[in-house]
């Protein structure tokens, strides 16, 4: 005897009895959705990586050129008020998918 916990399970079970090919179609649809989702996540990961790279370059430029000049001006008496805040770099990177299922898991 089968026990069902929801009306959806009852409906799904009845539908399968009438057409077992629903399982195959459902599996194919689920796989396609997971593949599409993994692709979106990979693109987002690459975008985040690019953003972090550009941020790090900007921080390097600010610290190596802009702030040096600003401090020299401050030493000469220009620029009253609060000190310029120190800008920290980003040391984290997006986590990689380790399942091996994503197409571009290597990058």
C-alpha cells in the first residue's frame, strides 16, 4: 500500500500510471534547468572575478599614485579636515563549483 503526503504526489502517481514516459520527460526537463542554472552561475562568477580584479587595480592606483600626491599636498598645508580613509583591497574570490557538472568548471 502506498502512502502519499500531498495532493501533488497523488496526482503525480496517477499520471505516471497513465503515462510512464512522464518520468523521462521530467528528468530531461530537470536536467536542462540545472544546466541552465549552472551556466548562469558560471557567468555570474566570472563577472564577480572581473569586478574584484578591477577593484584591486583601482585600489593599487589610488594607493600608489593618488594618495601619495594628496599626502604631499596635505604636508604642504593644503587639505584641512579629516584624514583620507585607507581603502582596503578585496582578498576573497568567488567559490568554485566542485561537482564537475558545470561545463566551464575549470575557469
